[in-house]
């Protein structure tokens, strides 16, 4: 799909590029306006309105949009309608902000938050349909880079020229985005027909839950930093307006171009070191322009690493479900929730009139605690995702191959005939309850057999067992 | 099993009563008595927990029965009839004799495991244990048909991987 066939006679405009460009414009609008955007802050500041209520309403609405979209969008045609319709509604709902404040501001912001959330979640379907699995990290990086570049331009205008001009540019992004999204192909077929959906029967619930936890933990730090570090450099408006997201974009560009075999978990550790370095620099250094450059570079580059890390995992996960809109929306909603929670945490820390250095120490402690959770979470997540691909490969094997597998890995003690039976069903991706039903035994019996099987293969979990038995079979 | 369940319920009740008493006495400033009842509650809670685990294992053994021997009719005294019947169950995960449990195959390769089984005309001899201790148990099987014995041996092999030696048939 993402080959060289052009759309409407433009060879350059493949479906993948159209979706990247269109979505980047939509995302630039969201980042610059409803989702804690500089345009919104500047407009509220211009009208001397307290921003917290508006920001909170927009974030909650955005979260709801992301979370619920998967319930009603299930085909490419519906996704295209949702993205286009959502952008149109955003356009209309943003118009009152050109005029004096009224109830339409709050109402409009809630509507914009909700429909923009739906539009973002619906794009998950195009991400899967137009980008091959191993290229999704690049597509995600492209979207994040382009949208952040656009956001920087809008921020500079909004902070240094006029907030209304910034709003105009945000809205212009929507119009341009709609044109590109409109050019995207959208067949009437339902999702499973379009791409090769994994036939693995194991549910995506657990990996998705793990990913959400992972994203939530990562983004708590971002939300916390916005609240703790940003106010300390408020006096450097000229510099912060354009430099803020530059390290973020640079980090995205570097990771985007890393070879495919580069170990992502190691990059995660680099990000963790950088974020701790950012907080330590914030405590040790002053508040001058050069200090800002150091702190912001470390902090935002780490954010770039983290964001692309979980976006790419989310992109991979889209193959394991019939409806990619749902996991994509839910995964991104965990990000929004993390930002909200981190922001609230940051606000609680900063609003108690504690001296600046102590605030930074408290924030650093929170960051350290959350970062400790990341490596085991990442390990679990990677294992679960690997297992999904292993299980789909197992599904495609012949019966004799399936039987051979359990004898190819050495055990501490031979499996009994009953344990072999249970193991075959575990490798088919069946849950304990399903196995119990299939073998007419109780669920606790299945659990006991499973525990004995783990012990014989010297593994500690089902995920590890699947990984041990099937990793050599799939050529991965 | 009924006896285990009864014991569990009794200890749970005692633990609940102990907690209520400890809280009431604590509120009335009788701290020594509150401490004593608290200790009783804690002890009862631990015993209830132990009985719950026993009950879980007994259920697992009963659910995976290979040979089951009911007490002959008339062998249970009338006054005992409503209590625990002395049914014997040989299973994938152990032996249940009334409320007495012998376990194996519940904790993987490093736990207690069934090592050997032998069936003669009257009894089944089971040897099980871990690296430290081995137990040999004799259980009346009550089987009278050759085919029933063969079926039981086959099922024992299927479930536990142990081939039972059959003698005297």
C-alpha cells in the first residue's frame, strides 16, 4: 500500500505520506491549541482568564475522545469520516476564540478536546493500513517531528507576535490537514480484510494494560516537569518559545534513523539517565539562558526518546487486534492521563510555597521512583509482544510440528501425558479457563499443571514459557 | 473434607469474634484484654488460613481422582453419618483419606513427588517424597475387576507419568 503508486497523479503522495502529512497538521493544531497549547495559554492570558479550568476541561475531553473512539469506529471509511468530521468540528468550535470570551469558549474547548481525541485514535487505523509493521516507528517519528516543527512556528508567532495570529495558524493547520486527509484512499472494506491481522487467539488485553501502565508512568514525569521546570525559566520568553521542543525533535530524528537492530531497551536507559541529569542540572545550575539550554536539552530529548519508544510499541501492537482504533486510542489516553496526573502532582508540589531547590528534589525523587518501575515493565511488555508473534507462528504450524516443539527444549523432568496436553493448549494461546473447558478439568487443576510445567522448563511465567519454547521456531 | 471445612469456618468465626472483642475492649481502654483477644484473633486467622489451604488441596485431589474407595455400607456408625465419611481418593495430586491429606505433584520438580506405585489384589502401594523424606502408603483399592485395575494404572500413568506395577492379578 505504501509503495510508489501515487494518488491523484502525484507520485510523491503515497497513502502513507498523505496520512503522515494530514495527521501532522491535525496534531500540530492539538499541540498548539487545545492540549496545553501555547496559543490557548496566550489567549487566556490576553483576556486575563485563569487557565487551569480550561486546560483541565480540554484534557479530560481529549482523554474521553481517545478512550471511546474505538467503540464506534471500526472501518477505514468510518475512520476517514471521523478524522475529517472531527477536524471540521474542531475548526467550527475554535472560531469563538477569535471573539470576546463567552460560554462558547469552554463549550468549544470541550468539543475540540473530545473530537480531536476521536480523530487521533481513528488515525491508528491508517497507521496500520498504510505503514508496514517494521516501518511504523519511522511513521510515528515523522508525525511527531513535523507536528512539533509546526507547533514551534505557531508558538513563536503566538508568544512574540499575537495570540490571535497564532490561533489563525492553528486553525489553518486544520484546513491544510483536512485537504491531505481528504485525498487519502478509504475503501468500504472492514479492517480485518485490509491487512494481515494476526490470528493469535491470546487477547491483547494484558499487553495493552501493561503498555498503558508503561505510558502512564513515563508521562507522569513529563507532566511533572512542565509544572516544576517551566515556571523557573518564564523570564526567557524569546528563547523558550522556539527552543522548547528543538531537543525533542532532534532526539526523534536521531532515533528514527538508528538501524533497525539497535536495542530499544538500551535507548530507554539513555533516556532515563538524561531525565535524571535534567533534574540534577535544574537543582545545581542557575536560571540563565545557558542553564536553560542544558536543562531543556536533557529533559526534552529524554521525552522524545520515551515518546517514540511507546508510540512504536503501540504501532506494533496494532497488528494484534481486529480494531486498531481501540488500542491506539486507549494507549494514547494513558499518555493523556499520565500528563494530567503528573501535572496535578507538579501543581501540588509547587503550590505549597516550598523553596525552589526543595521542589526540584521532591520532583527528582518522584521521577526516580517512577523510573525504577520502567525496566521491569518494559521487560514484561517486550515479552508479551514477542509472545503474540510466537503464538501466531504456532497457529500456522502443522500438528506434527506442534508436537515436536515440546520435546525440542530440554526439561528438568519429563512431562506427563496430561501436562503435554495442557502445554499444547497453552501454546495455542488458550486461557486457563479455556483449557479447563477443553479438557473437562477444573481451572485450579490447570493452574497446578501449568505450575508444574513451568517448574520442569525452569521458567517462572507463562510468557517466559512461550518465549522459551517458541523463540527458535519463528526465526526471531 | 467436611471436617476441614468445619474447622476452617470455626477458626474464621473465632478470628472475627476475636477482632470484634479486641476492638471493643480497646475502645473501652482495657488494653491488656484487647491485646490478648487480638493475639487470639491473629492466631485463629492463621489457623483459618491454613485450613483454607488444606481445603484447596483436598478439593484439587478430589477433583482429579484416579481411584476412589467409598466406605462399605453400614460401616459408618449412625451418629457419625453426618460428619466426615472416610472416603479414600487416590488422585493426580495426592491421597485423601477422610480429612487426612497426603500431597504430591503440587510444587513442581523440587517438591514432593510420586516416585512409585504398585497394585496388588487388595491394595495400592504408593511411594512419594522429596529429597529429604520418602513415605510409603498402603491404601485398600476395592477393585475387583482386572480391567478396572488396568484402567486405573493407565490413568495413573497418564496423569502422573508413573507406571504402576500390577501383581497378583
